[in-house]
C-alpha cells in the first residue's frame, strides 16, 4: 500500500483478543483515524499526507475488516460491539505509547469513536465524527419509509447467519460497488482511487470478512443499542470537544432536525456542519473535509 501511504509503517498489534492491522506515520500529537463499512483504513489516504505534517497518525483496520483479525462471534454479539472494538484501539494506542489522543471516525468507525469517547473519556482529547448520528438515534429514524429505504442494509446485514453472508457472497464485488456508488451523491466509483478500491474489493471478497462485517451490524442491532440506551439513561455524555461533520447529500444530513441537534443530546461541547458531498467525505471532498477538521484539531495542538 506504499502508493497510498508512502513512508508509513505497517504492523499487526494485539487488540482486545485479536490482532489489529495498523498503518502509522507522521509526527506531532497522536490522531487515531477509524474507517467504516465496507472499507478499510485506506479511506484516509487523500488527507493523510497533510495530517501527517501535524500529527502522528494511527490508521487501523477495525476488527473483522481488511487485514485485522476476525474473531468468532458470540450469542450476544459482544465480540463485534463497538465497545469491544474501542477496547481494541485502546490497546493499540497504549502499545504505541499514546495514553491520550485525538480521534476521528467515519461511518462504523464513527460509532466506535463515540463509544470509545464515552467509555474512555480520559483518553480522548478531541473527537470528530463523519456522517453519523448515534446508533440508537439511527434506529429510531428508520421508522419512516424514506429512512428505511436508505438504510435497509442495517436490518439486512443484521439478519441471523447465514442469510446475508450467502446473498452477498454470491457476488461480493457487485454488493460492495453498489454500496459505494449509492452513498456518494451519484458520482459513481470514479471518486475512489483505484488502489483504494482494489483494497476494498480484495478483502470484501473474503467470506470471513463478509461474516465479520455482518456480525458488526448484528452488534449494531443488539448490544450496541443497549450500550447507547444505558449511557443515555445514566446521563453519560461525551465531554471532550466534538466536531460533527456530515455530507449534505448523506443520510444524517437529510434527517429531521439535523445531526447537530441530535448530537447535543449526547455531547456537552459539539459544533459542526455539512459538506457538499455524499457519505464518503474524505474521498469525495477531501479538501473541504480537511479544511473543516484542521482548525478544530489544531486548536489544542498549538
């Protein structure tokens, strides 16, 4: 992957019971970048060069994704809960010597990010989420027909094994390409770097990855919701400064009330706004996304 991340180190690091593939590079305060479904850490390549001038970047593949481990699931789906994924990343960051760090997550990585910020508030200095609202809020919004049509993959991927695995596995490239193309504001696949697209396809073809990604969504329909409900009920909020960004043509951007109103129920200090793109902010609109992120991240790095 040197074409996408020249000069970056690649290694496997022990997480919370599985190994996590990690790219790292740059210098400065640590910044952990988390990808989403159905991708890998390759998503950050368009902005990593500039970020690495100011931050020590840590770019993992989440458990189940890409080159990271794919542990067996359990009856409660806890092995793929965002809490467990967050614990993976706490272990990774501690191994690398980072006790405190900035954190940015897109899509499923954003869900891991806000769970990490709630479970480990002493570790996260600044939080950026890209094109999400909390999992519990997303399920609530799915009651409307338009919302259900746009997010049908949530209940589909969460179906019991082996229904989604069998259907996706029949033509994995088709399913991945359809998802990538459907969520980027109608711009097709041209927005994705060929090397990044090749990585997404290569790992998504693996039946074990498909199974792990379905387990991610099974957790999202069960224990992740329970963890969100518990945090909300106990008044546990994200206390670090938070920046919420979203694509104007993405699902959160079209939600009633807007993402910021939703996040203000979950965070004590949140700002943010929309960017003129679809779901894949850092690949569709890298310059605009970077311009929105940098002042926020640099405020405490100065």
